[in-house]
């Protein structure tokens, strides 16, 4: 999956002290990218935007 043009961002709730952070790129036209912030050149997961929204909604309401 090509992620050229992705704008990566960390959650505002990310705690940099623990080092356990992910970055999300939700500006892409057909996928949402997720990667480990400690390894920005490493692998990234991609999700269908609708599936990503459902995931975020499910964790935000629990």
C-alpha cells in the first residue's frame, strides 16, 4: 500500500514518557494508516476509513 502524501499525527492523549505511541494518517483518499511512532520508516497498517471510524467510535464510547 502506497502511503506517499500521508500526514502522520499522534493522539493528543499520547504520553511521550512511556514511548508507547502510534501515529495515524487519516488524510489519504482510500485508507487510514497506522504506524509505530518509534519506527516511522517501519511497517504501517492500513484500514478502510469506515472500519477505522467504527473502531475509534467503539473505544471512545467505552
